[in-house]
C-alpha cells in the first residue's frame, strides 16, 4: 500500500472513529460521503496514484470496515458533469462496500469538470436523512480544491463556508478530507 493511500485511509478512519454508535437507542450513524469528481482529481500524488484513485481506494476500505455499523450515503460532484451541483447517487443506508464503489462511477474526465462545492453542500441539505434525521449525522467532504466553476468568479471562492454553516445548524457534523496544499 502506498504512503498516499495510507494517509487518505488514515484520515477517513480517524474521522469515523469520532462517529459514536448509539447502541443505547439503537440508532445507526449516518455518514454522507461527498466526493469531488472534478478533473483536477486526476492529478498525481507522490507515489503515482491519482487523487481519485486514492480517494476511491480509501472509501472502499472504510465502507468495508464499517459495513453494517454505519449507514453510508454517497454524493458526487459535479453531477453529471461540468459545474452541475452534486447528486446523491446512494441515499444513506446499509450499502455493501462494492455498491458504494460502483456508485462512484468512472474517474472524472481529464478536463471540463469543475468544483461546485457550495451548490453540492446545499443539495446535501435537502437529503431527508441528513436534514431530518434523529441519528448522529455526518458529511465527509473529499475534495482537492476550492469552489471553482467556469467562468471563475473569485467572489465565490468561500461560499461553501455558508453551506457548511447551514449543515451545522441542522446538526450535521461536517468533516473535510483535502488533497493538495
């Protein structure tokens, strides 16, 4: 296993260790994995893996390790392409790890997919199990850059902060796993 994959996996494992399993009330925690499919995720990391490959492998390991104990959901962005907001491709539930990996789909194209992060987080706000759930709810944002759509508007660079604030107000704990500087 490469050092890069190990760091991505360790980052996700550390986040999930913080997810309490509430056995006393029989509530299964909900974790929405919100994954960046922008073209820049094809950039290489030290060791030769792309960011997409490292994220995909780490998600496979994590969902396999916690299968049956956490209700995972999957949202990818942009969806289907360019600068469209993310889409929940698997609602949170008892999914097999292989189903999660299949739902991730193919790697992003080498160009033309951007990073509509705020719009994607806003879409997550409308996911019933995140917006209205009584279980412990988490969103793990896996990305490699900031808000960026074409044409680029620097004024939108920090708009995801408001989207995270709105998720937190609903009781959703937001974690970020970032690739890059």
